[in-house]
C-alpha cells in the first residue's frame, strides 16, 4: 500500500501531500494519524523552515472525513481534539508557517483542514463546500468559528447553511484564499512563497506567527497589549549593530522585488 502522506523536503521547504487520490484524499483514521506524524516530523526537523500542504491528484485537496468509515465507527472522529486524530490540530500545532496549496475540492472536514493552514493559494480547479448541514453532523474542527472571521458572518452562513460550493475565483474575491493560479502553477507558486518565508530566521518566524495567532484570538485592546508586551521584551535584546548588519540585505531584497 502506498504511503498515505508523502513528505518531500528541499531547500528549507517541506511539501506534505495527502495521498489517497483514489478516495479524493478522504480523511480516514489512518490518514489523519499519518498527517499528524508528518506534521510532527516537519515541525521537529531543523532543516524545515516552511511547509506546503496539498492533495494528490487533480480532483481533491481532501473531500473530508471518510463517510464510509464514519458510518461504521461513529462520530467520535468529528469531535476529536487529540492532534493524532484531529487534522486541524495537527496542522495548527506546527510552529512553522503552513501554506495550503488547494488543488481541488475541499469539502466539509477538508474545508476545515484548509482553514487550519496559515495561508491559502488555490488552483483554478479549487472549490470549497461545507456540507455539515447536509450530513447532519456539527463541525468540530473550527469551521463554524473560523469561516465567519475570514469572510464575514453573512457569507459564512450562506455557505454553511446551504451546503453550496464556492468556486476559486469567488473564494479569492471574498478573501478566503490569497490568490488563484493555473493548476500547473500551484505548487511552484506555493513553494516560491514558502521559500521567501524560509529565507528569514526560523525562530523569529515561529514567534511572529504565534504572536499573530495569539493576538487574533483576543479582543483588539488585549491584542495590542500583547504585542506591546512581546515586542518590548524581544526588541530590548536587539542591538543597533544587529540592525545595521541586516539593513543592507533588506534594502537589496527590496530593490530586487
């Protein structure tokens, strides 16, 4: 049997691929646990500075929970909080930025997996759907709260209560994905962005990602206080010599872009 999750590491970027194309990369228990192991591996690997997450094949990023398995094993998987069984938690536990390269449909639990990524780039073939209401299962991996914060509560209700599909172009217009690219350009674009992130200092990027995430979960005033507290402590350790040493490189990169 082929590996359920593939990991390829090159030049500081790990590409993690959900690998059940014959089943539209459905999230069986075995695949969920393989994803947890893969995310733990890349998080612990000091050579990895950024991660690209995608699905095998052209049809699906992931079609969500394996409904055949769910019908046999029950709904425990829908509410799992352990990262070894909850793919959203597994992705969010990675301290390194995770770019979702959404190559096809991301449906229900698969939509939740996409939402766990820090950044999303979509193929023109990507489509999103929340069919929880159609299946009769409440979301347990964050979709009901994350989606409204990304695209607005009215649009989130439209998608979640209707179960209708959202095409890639509309997803970009609504701010769900950062951009849409032709299918052949999806992985190169995601890896290029990952490489840009990987060119910065890995511990700083991890700390900055955490600051953004922690602040986003707070009311605005508390988030501003959090930033002040973190930046005051961190910036006190930065010497003028360190800033000067990096200045030329920052300016050169700016001119090149």
